[in-house]
């Protein structure tokens, strides 16, 4: 039977990376004790007051069709939060509640990018971007983030990549997989390019609450291009709510209206009791800080454990929940190293080079388990690396 061209567009790159994870899952199902460091979903429980709010909403009968743009209460509280983050007023009618940032990115892509258009991405990209931003028929063009610059872009590269078909520049800061945070001057430079060429700036900010060493500067703070900026985030990472599926798009009102009609055509909003949980989540700042502090401590454990040998070099992230490891000194490709690590030491990590050529030689480990387990993971990683040909 025939399947649409769309199905090809949504099966992008990244399959190679996930092959290791799938093999690890199969091993676990077969009874092997695998240490999973592949996915950005730490072992933190959703804080109790958030869970309680969902229970209460269900028991109170919030089980009908939901407010499709998001409840007024949630969008109002979020707008206040984003006003503080951006340093300018944000109104609730510029917010659309979506089932997670992934859905928010996908919906935004469908509403802004179509056949013949180009979107500029900075590579290495988050694994799903090629499919997400190519879904509507647009061509994805990549420019590098430079490891030697701490995975920052050179704005001149972006300027050079612009053609008459360019519609959007997509940024992801804090960045997956490197954990780099776009510097304020580079963000401003990208904003100037967006302004000069009349483009969209699409900013994926899901790790905004997990900056370890410096304050986060949101794309929403670029007040002069507010009507060209779409800032996307979610509760997944900040509030340990990956499974709840709730996030948002903040952008110009006409885009929010298009996302509303997309919601009508596709998913009919986010469950009311999940929205109630998200509303309660906005009162959980202490829990957010505690999880960020724990991720920072885990990062420091990994950096400490991998110091003092020269086969695996950890690249310190400034934010988020991943650490990139340079394994080129093992003499193996990232895929071969990850395969060997899984087979010999039962640790599952991701080859990062399938996220873009600027991640050549790198694997990604997630800070998804506690500090003791991370120490053990590092011990196994260095043991495996020491046995490699070099
Ligand atoms: C950069 C980035 N964007 C978006 C997402 C998806 O987030 P959500 O769970 O809110 O859909 C992830 C998840 O890992 C991510 O790393």
C-alpha cells in the first residue's frame, strides 16, 4: 500500500544512535542488568505536590475535553513567569499549551515551514530536529557549533547559509547534546540576523532551568524581534515530568491562533488534570533548584572520575543532563566504542556523531542515575577504553 511522502520526511537521521539503545533494551528484556545512560530522563520522581494536584483534578471531575489553548490559570501564571525570564511583558494570549516541547516544535514547524522553504539548524542537533523541521517539506540546512569554541556558533556561518528560501533559524540553548549555553552576545548577533533578513527565530529552551554556572538568557529577551521569535519549552526536564507530556509555545498571537487550529485538527489539547499538575508545578521552584543542583553534582562526579586518564576526555557541560565524551583516543568510532561498552560492560550510551559532523569522535552519556551509579559507569567506561586499541 502507498504511504505519503510525509512518512519519509519524518524518518530522519539519528537511527544509528538509537540502534545501541534498542540493543540495550533487548538485552534488558532478556534479563541482563544494563546501566542505561542513553536517554535524557533522570531518575527523579515528579515532586509530590504536582502529583497531588493531578489526583485532585481527576477526583474533582477534570476529565472532560480540556481548554485547548491551555487553561487561563495556567497561561496567566506561565505568562508571569516568562515575563520575568524575558525581562519584558508576556501576555497569556501569546501562549499555547502543547503536549510537550516535541509537539510544540513539530506544530511550530508545520505552521511556519513548507515546501521550498529552508530552516537553518546548528549541528550537532537534537536527534529529532531533522524530521521535525523537515516534516512540512522544508529543507534543513546545518551550520556547525564549534567544539573548540565550547559548542558556540560563528554568526558569520549563519549569515552565509541564508538564501532567499530561508525562513527560520532554529537554536537550542542550553544545547543537547553538548550542554553549551549560547552566550548573550551570540544570541544578540543571531537576533540581528533574524531581524535583518525578516526570518523566524525558533528557540528550544527545554533545559533553561538547568544552567549550572551562569544565568540563562532566553531568546524571548530580544524585545526588538518579539514578533519574529517563537520560544518553546516544557515541564519535562525542569520538573521531572517527561511522561506527563506538557509544554508550551510562546510567540506572536497569529502563530498561537494557527496552533489552535492545528490542535483542533489533531490532538484537541492537553488533558485538564495534566494542566492542573503543571499549574502546581509553577509553585515548585525549590524542587527545580534541588534537581538542578543534583545534576550539577552528578556532572562534577563524572568530570572527577574521568580525570587522570587520557583515553576518554569529558567535555564539561554548562547546563542540562548530558556529558559528551571524546573517545577518539580509543581508536574506535563512537558507534564501535558504544557497542563494545554495551557488550563488555553493560553500559548504554549514545554515539553522538550521528547528531552532526561537529560531534565526530564523541559519545553522549546522560546524568540519569545517582552519583554512586555514575561512579560505577565511569569505572566501566575507563576500563573498556583502556582495553581498546588506541
Ligand atoms: C533539545 C530537546 N528538545 C525537546 C525535547 C523534548 O522535550 P519534551 O519532553 O518536552 O517533549 C528534548 C527531549 O529530550 C530535548 O532534548
